[in-house]
């Protein structure tokens, strides 16, 4: 099997994810702007730590984020992995 077939691309990864929002570089380029859809966020699963704090685990593709940071892409997705 070739290396290309061993690593799923971002579109294939998104099939098992819940789209929660988008990430883009700020106009000044010194920060990342994260936009979260409140309806999708409320559909996310959470986990609770031993100190009782609840968290929503989200993921951003490092490859896609790198392209946003380098200017190759304007935006990428913020998602939650779904089992």
C-alpha cells in the first residue's frame, strides 16, 4: 500500500467528526480567531476531570492549520471526533 493510501486526508477525517466551528488567522496575523457554532457546541460530548471541571474535546488538523498560518488557506475547521 502506498503512503498516500495509508494517511487519510482531511475530508475523510471529517466524516467521523462533528463540525463545531472554524479557525482563521486574524487580519493583523498575530492571532488565531476561533468561531464556534453555539448549536453545534451544545451537541458536543464532554468529559469531567477529577477536580469536577467539564471540558469539550475539540480537534484542529495540524496540516490544515499550518496552511492557514502560511496563507495557503483562509480557514480550517474546528471539530469533535465522533466514535
